[in-house]
């Protein structure tokens, strides 16, 4: 992407005013997005993002500049700009880069760039038509298709020089069900870190039908009662609670500055012994996977919590300096305009010892959260609030009538200790996580779990 000699010159300029480390990040990303509304294609967009970011460290202080001008003059000006922010000295040292590569665990068979837009549109059309045809009460269907092909390079003053590619594909459908009095919504949006071969294992028709059925379930549901109760949270996107309420508290961006409920707790029992939680960026085809992170370090599999004991944090370069801990290949950014920081990849609670049927059978009265929605969390306190997109009351060990308007309220520390049953049907769900380094794709996941005491928001 950038000649080796020019990279070495940029790095030399970047640290010429007193910086102790510098890094160049360059990328070119092409994305396609198709939006389908009310039976027709609303928009088709192709977008290309290309640019360079240059970062300099002075201890635990960082300086960052970025540019979309990738000419030699533009890059030299960017390097001089960030160097000027560091200081006024002028000492040039020689930088020698040694290009190499990281191990690859995902191989794309049908690159999105090689597939005509018409074929992609037909996949989306099939999903939306299936949703509309599910029931006459489906009044509106919106669908979106997206793919992203990203090529990027990282070089730094330690001699590292690596390039890599990342491809993602996703299909999502939103459906509205109406009985003439009220409307209710449903959503399903699977994705993967692969090309168009994704649709060899994911049926567009099933995507549409699943969104429609969720909307229909909510249309016929009564309001959920409020209060403390036992809750079973289903697999897949149910893992969003761990991601938000606990995962962010294990990122060095918050731990390293003491703004985390989990700071200083390595080696402590923070969860029920049945809970093992992992962040794994090496899963082949994972939505949040990559071969190397945005600092050029290989992706890794990090056991965060093992049998209830806190074992590791997710650590980027700045976090490594602050915490005196090794980097874990967890540095991510939305694009070159953002300075990277520690982020989750594919984060999940692992399979446990309990049979799924025993989990439901153990609940005398409670809530079964079949599908979770969005929410909010404070990483410092761990306090969270999440909506339940599809829920059912449980009575005497049986899943009964559907309820709507439910939310789960609590703290990350409490929920980890109150997970007292962990099932065996691990699955993941796809999302986009926003933080200080922008929005990045993340997988969340878990098997069916039971939380024995949690506040359920609803109607009294």
C-alpha cells in the first residue's frame, strides 16, 4: 500500500521530536450496502474509504493525526503534524522495517467484490418477501444487505510491518406486525467474517421468517410483570448482557485508568464457578474475527474468566504500558480516523454442565428471554439495563404465554455471581459495538443460562 522506504521515513519523522514509539496505519476499505423497503430497492451504495493514521507515544501519552491525502506530500505533512504536537526537537533516527505476515485462519471463497450487485439484491429480496408472506398481519418489511472488504497495513518503529485483509457479510430484516390497533416489531440480522459463501449456510428465507415471527409473537403478547425473579436467557444474542455489563469492564481502556469494576481483581472469584468466559478473535469466519489487530499483533484466544476466576484482561499497546501487562491482540478501530484501543472480538460464555431442559424445568416462576435487544451500561459501576425483544413467562417449569415490554436491570458483578446454571447450546449473535475508537463488528454469545435473582422491569 505504501512503499517500505516511505514508511521508514514517516516513522523517522514521527519520532524526531521526542516520541519513544511511532506507528503508521494505512487502509483501503470498500463496502456495499443495499436497502430494501416496502417491496422495492430503496438504495444501493458502494463506498470506498482510504487513508492513513500516524500515532506517537511518549510514555503513556499519545498523539494522533490522520489524513485521506495518501500522496507522498500528504503523508509527510501528516507525520510532521503529529511530530510537531509532541515537541520542537529535531533528531532523526534510522528505522528499519522487516515485513512479515500473520497466520490466516479464514479463507474467503467468494469475495464480495467479485459478485454482481444483482445477485446480492436477490438475496435480500428473498429474505424480505419471505417475511412479508409469513402472515397477513405483517404490514411492513425493511431489509439490508452489507459487505465490507478491508485491506490494511501496520508499521512501527520496532520494525513491524504487516498487511492483512478482512471481509464481512451480513443480511438483516426488520418486520412490523399490525392488528389495526397497535404495531410490534421483530428483527434478525446474522453475519459472518466471510464472503458470499455465507449464504450457503444461512438461508435468506429463514432470516425473513424469523424476524416476522418475532413481530407476530410480540403482537399477541401481554405486558411483562415487574419485580425480582429468576430469568433464563437464551443462547446467541443473549450474550449481549455479558458483553456490555462485564466485557467492557475487562478492556484495558477502562481497567488501565481504574475506571472499571474489575480493576485489580485478577485471580479473584468474580463469578459462579460454572461461568467460563472467552474472547476469541481467531474463530474462522467469526463476525468479530481477524488475523491481526489494528496494531499488527496476531489475534488471540483469551480466557477472561475460568470457572468463576478472573484470569485476563483485553490489552492493547497503551493499556500494556499503563498496566505492565503483555498485549493480547485486542486493539481495534473503526477506520484510520480513529486512534485504536482495546476492544472485544467474539466474546462468549462457554458451554457449562447443565442440560438445557433442566434449566427451564428448575424455574417455578420466572421469565424466559428468548431474544435480547439493546441496552446501556456504566463500565465503572457495571450497572446495566437491557430490553428483552422476545420473552415468555415460565410457570412450574414450563414456558407459557409471551410477554412484552420486559427489561433486565442489574450490575455486572451481581449477574456473574447469580448465573447458577449454564447450558450446552452455545451460539453467537452479531452486532456492532461503539466505543472511543468508533464502531466495530463484535460477536456475542452464550448457551442458555439461568440467573437466579435479577430485577425485571415491566408493568406492576
